[in-house]
């Protein structure tokens, strides 16, 4: 018997529209499949960040919210995901995406 865990994922309307506009649904789906392998992942929130600088494009942000109990200051998650992303996709695809990781503790764990 297989034990599968479903990670809640939300994609904002703006991010979904940008993914469709760019025609990168397949690569995006592969990035989500890779992101859900992150240790301690509680949920994945996908949003669209505006262009940072003139001449830049908006970025689709995959925000991996992880269990605070697995926090490690030397966490290689972002670097590992970025290396995978740039070796898997051409620049025309990977430049539109960014993974951010953050950690949270539940109030129940903290005694609140």
C-alpha cells in the first residue's frame, strides 16, 4: 500500500494568466512536481511578482512554506532547485520562475 501525502498548492489568477500567456504550463507543472519534494513542505503558494527593474519581466514566484522544525540556516533547497531548473529548462523558460522558501511553526507546537 502506498502512502501519499497531498501538499496544498494555490496559484493566483495573475500567476495562472502569466503562465498561460508564456505558454509554459508543462514546465510549470514539472517545477511544482519538483517543489513538492522539498523536505518539510506544508504548502506551496504561487503568485506573480511585478518586474523588479526597467526592462525586466514579472516573475512567477513559487513560495514553499515549510515546517519550522526542519529549518537549517545552511538549507540548500533554493540552490538545489535553481540548479535543477537551469539544467532542465532553457533560459527562455527558467528566467520567468523563482522559488522562495520560508519556515513557520504552528501555534499548537509553540503552546499557544
